[in-house]
C-alpha cells in the first residue's frame, strides 16, 4: 500500500510541481492586483446628465416594443447618439431609442468610439487620441460569462498615459469594462495564469470548467498523498533537496493542504455546494409579471434635474422608479399613490419583509447587515443598507438600493463560505480586522508554498533524468 502511495505521489508531483509553483506565485500577485473590472463608481462617473434628454416614448411602450416578455427592469441613460432605454429580462437585454422606439444596438464603430470618448471625459480621462482597436466576442479580459449579453464588444484604446482601454457593449452601448496597461501586465502574471485563463480555453466555459476542476482535483490528491507520506516517514533521514522538501512540507502542511483544497472548491460551481442563487420557484415568485402600464403614473413625476440614470424596477409585484442623482444618492418612489407622493432614498424594512414573504415562509423581520458581517454582501450604492431576512434555515440578502437579491445563504452555502473563501483568501473576521497581518500571512505562506514547490521541481527533474536518461 505504501509503495503505491509513493509511486502515485511521485508521478503526480512531477506532473504538477510546476503548476503548484505557479499557483503560489500568482496567488501573491492576485492579492494586490485583482482581475480588471468596471467599478460602479467608474460606470456612474461616465454617465451623462439627463437634464436635456428629450423622451417622446413612455417606458411602458418601450418595454412592450422590446419583445422581452419577462422584463423586470428598464433604465434610461443618455448616450452620445441620443437617449436610450435599456430593457432587462432574466436572460437578455435590449436597447431601444427613447426618441422613436427603434432598436439602439450599436453596430457602427464611429458610434462606439463617440460613446467611449464621452464616458472617458465624464471620468476625467484623456481621450483625444482614442481609437477602436477591435470588435470581437472575446479577448483576454472579456472572457467572463457576465459579458455574454453584451457581445460582441468594441474595444477602444484611449491613448492616454495609463494605456486605458474601455469596452463598449454592442447590445446596449454601455461601457462594461475597462483595463489599464498596468492591470493587464500584472494580470498576465497573476489571474490569467492562476485561473488557467487563456482566451481560447476560457471562452468555452464548460470545457474550461471541467479542465481546471480536474487539474485541481488531481493536485489535491497529490497534496493529500504527500501529507500521508510526510507523516508516515517523519523519522526517515532524508538528505539534500528531499530533506528540505520534507521539512517544509511538514511545517506548512496545514496551509498547503487547506489552500489546495479550497482552491479546488473555487471550481465547485454547484457540484457539492449550493450556488447562492434563488431556486426556480423562488425566482418565479420574485419576478412575478410586472404591470408596466403602472409606469404611466410614475412618469407624471419629472426626473430630477441632476439625474444621470433613471431606472424602473419591479419589486414585490409593484413598480418603482429610482432617479440616480449621485453615486451615493437617489430618489425612489412607487407607482401606488401613497408611495408616489412620499419619495424615499431606499427601500424600507417593511417593503423588504413583504417581498421576502413571496419567496419563503417562517421569516423573521429583516435586519441591516453589518459592514463586518461574517457573510458579507455589498450594495450597489455606497452607504445603502443590505437587509438580511432569515427564513428558517435560509437567509436572503436584499439590496436596499434596487431590491436585487444579492445572495441566498442556505446551510450549504454558509459552509462553502468558510471552506472556500476563508481558507483560500484568509478573510476570517479577526484577520480582516488586521489587514497588515492578513497581508503578511498571505504573502509569507504563499512564498513558503512556492519554495516548497521549487524543491519538488528539482526532485522531479532529477527523477526524470534518472528514469529516462536525460542528458544534462
């Protein structure tokens, strides 16, 4: 039995030692430079004011014209080519011109370029040398599935000192992603390698998912067998690189095993644990058919002169409108007469409680989520409350700014939070309260893991030379 373990560990170690070294080294990079994304602050800063927007078609008519039967939201924004409604259903988006109700899909490079330049100016970026670089479904930075409804994307290089590039959705004409030269460079040495994220593989999500999950599982098996051998042979006198490999393995055993295990769990995607999403029945209850004719009563109230975005949304079977005035300020009111006459900033506790009652029974009163909660959730707006409602064993987190269900936490998902996130990113509450300590542990332990992997590479290379008589 022990001979089999030695043999399997040896050859799995040879096969995966380079992968282990890459994961530990790139893990350090990822801690400091995350994968490129467009933050809500950046998106909002790039929106043009709606003060002079001329709208001739009501939102209810636009939703009907969009052909999206399950539309639950619609937004009005000002693009460089005119005001546009963006209608959102459960599976697709559609942009419709607010002037004549025609399709507002972006097919022209000139329009995409003008949109990108307006966005850049709104953020104070230099776009005088902006130019279209490509129009494609995928590139290295736009492979995540969240961009599927926006493909193909226009990639626009601003030509500024930071090497900023922005991506324009052909479906809605919105800016959906930005990157800088520094982000791209560091992520080639970080996330792209760590996640095994080459465009040709990641653009095929099912294939990428299976490949990385399988590699991670094999790596975990190699680590488990190494722990078994390390403990069983704790008194065996090793020499040279084998001794260093054994000693580091024993010292960092708990970290090495839990980090590889939690890394494998990052690819779970519903295999062993729930995904934190509403069930089909809950989603159907949450997105009950919206009476868009009620939008007419909301449209009688003119938008704020300072609004940059107006959104109509369905919440608890009722229609609401929110005028986004600033990143952290909005006006929200409902179609019902009482709600329309008493605008508020955000959804209140009672409205959230009524909404969750549609999803489950036996629910407690909503509570405001603390910023340091063990199961964090982030609102789409700074300072907006996130409400947690406990319904027996299931928790629902609701964004008080726009009514979205941010996460569904059952016992499985709560366990996943600790087994994956806490073990892999060290976001334990005590460490989050001491960021310098957390950072030091991440860098130090990953560096130790990298050194451990180097010893495995040397041992593996020597074994291959002996086994196959490789010339030096």
